[in-house]
C-alpha cells in the first residue's frame, strides 16, 4: 500500500500554496503509482501518463524549465518518483516561478511583453508562451533556459536576448526553494504552472518513474473517482 503521512487535502493544500508536495511509498512501480493516482483523483485529473526513466552517468544539468512547454497549455501537475537513486548527484531543484516573476516585475524592463516560442527535437509541436503569466496567486514565470529550440519573439525596447536570459536566470537562482536529494521511495508532486525545475548531473544509474497528469499526448492510466 502507498503511504500518505497526511491527508489528500493536506497534500493538495501544499500544492496550492507551496507549489509542491512530497510523499513516501515503497520503491516499486506498483506502490509508487498508487499514491499519485489517489492524489490525481483528488485534484480532479482524468488520467496520467506513466513512464519509467532510466539513465546512466549524465554529466550535464537538465536546464531549468516548465514541463512540456511545446504545448499550448502547459501541464498543471506532474510527479517524479524514485525507484533507485544515482550513486552521486541527480538532485531535482525547484524554483518558485511566482517569486521570480515578482523580482522581474520590480526591474526597469517590461518583462510582460516577452514571448518565447518553444519546440523540442522529440515532437513536431511548438507553442509560444508569455514569460510571465497571471496564475492563481498572481504573476508567475513560465520559462525554459536558453536552447537552440527556443525562439524569442517579443522583447521590450532596450533589452537584448542574452540580457533577458541572464536576468531571468538570476531571478530563478534567488528563488530556489528545494534541492531534493533522492531516496528510493520518494515521490515529488509539482504544480507545473507555479514552479520551474531542473536536475543536477549524476553518476551511476538513476531509475525514476514520471507521471504527467492529463497529458494530451500520453495516457496509460485512467483515473476514476
């Protein structure tokens, strides 16, 4: 059985206020699927896409990003579970996009006019998103670090592209709220429209399970109340 140290209402409140919540479960695919399913039903999600992610010895950071940003509507929630942590490194870093947005809005440049088109090498889809959007708790940053598949299509007068990226990355660096060093059995559920995440380099084999709620491209589990 999955273990929920607090009630589903508590976990949902965590997501609503903090932007993330942590759950412990047995480090096997079955038990680690039960807890995200129960929380997903409670949150009103209709399905999940579950995928095992296994990789070895990645010396690069996974850049800061909002999950699945090549869709017109970013995912609301996703979850990561740890089946087996890397021997070294591999922590997931969370940054509060709301705090970062407030920091940018206090600066002289009009960041509300910035638009970026996002694509990936894995799918033909692409989408354009404002850098700062209005969310349930006010403005929030939606962003992916500079990549060749990004295309900045709106910048205010007097702000260059490299300067924009630099200012956003600095705001995110000051808005870090969690560096989660994985243990087998950890589950991290994230509000994708409030938080931005990244992953540290790692050594050894890292085996994770990822759940995307209401992913329009991938459905493996139907959630039934």
